[in-house]
């Protein structure tokens, strides 16, 4: 979700957010790259280009399901991927650069006054109105700088064939992995984008195996300089890389 997690991790001054910058139509601006051009082996499941997310629809600006990042971020992810490959693991990206217009979509959703069953799948314990106060949603996002990421691990030796089915009714994001929506990834104790204390990286309520998996991800990311947001096991930022928030759409690679 759109949270002020990067601010909590490295501070407003470090981000240097100074308002959205609209990209020219002919290409990516300001040192941005498609992650596939850096490392095509990194798995991508770009949720905000689909309806399988807490808003329940593709967000504005996600015109293609592609991970776009600052080049320094992409090169660091490539190094992490190479390290993980020796353990038969892969990174899996859920979100990378996020256009400012998509952030606005998230804010509008949080303020629409509706509480649906689909909403509860991602936020079983909190009301929408509480998500701002609790730090899960805000009007600005470090993702819009290209230096923040949402990601997980995939066990390459496991059966990852299960796919999300929009016609099925799944348990909420805190339920056991076999009951909640399938993500084709390592069981980290909650689903992605789960607004719950169980999603806090150091949550005591997860199993020893889930703890080891979170620790593996955090350690691998930290070795390349990434900082984890303590309320979300999946969210990381690379300090000193993002300087401006942008609003160019994510389009298909040529």
C-alpha cells in the first residue's frame, strides 16, 4: 500500500521529495530502467496492474505489468538475485516505481466510506479510516521516486503453479498460506499488502520457519544497502537514490 514508510526509515530530507515530475512520452526519465533489462530472471507479479490488490482494480498509471526502478536499484537487485540463486531462491517483485496518480487512487479508495469483504481480505483488523493514522496509507509515497520496492522470495524447487482466481472466496491475509489467496512464493506468515500487526517484520506471532524466511530476505537486501520498513516485511528502500517523486505512466517495454 501507499505508506510513509520510507520517511520513517530514512527521513524526508533523505528522500528529497519535491513534487511529481511528468515524464516525456518517448521514454523513461531520470535514470529509470525496466528491471527486465537489468535482470530478466527476477520474477515479477505486478499487483497494481491487476485487480488482485487491496483496491480491487488496476491503478491509474499501471498501463503495463512492468517493474521500473532507478538504475542503481536494479543493479543492486541483480546482485541479490545472483546470491539467492545459490540457495535455489529468486526475488519476486510486487511493486516498484509507483506513479503519483496511482497513489491518488489509493487515497481515494481509503476515503470512499465503503467497507467490503474484499477490503477485509487485506485489512481484517483495521477500518479504512484508521489506515492513515496507523501508517499504512498516506498521500505521498517513496515508491514514486523509484527507490522503494515491495518484494518477496520464491523457492525455485517448490510447486508455484497455483494462481489467483477472482471468482473464489479466500481467507484473509493473516490466515494460513493454504487458505489465503495463492502468491506462488515463500510463506512469510501473511499475504502481500496485509495491513495487520502480523505483517510487522519482527511480529512474534509467526512460525519459526516464517521467521527464517523473513530473516533471509531482510539479510539479503541489507547486504546491498536496502532498508526494511518495520511494519511491512515486503517493503524495502535504497537510501540516497530517490530524489524526486514522478508521475509518468508505466508502459510496455519496446
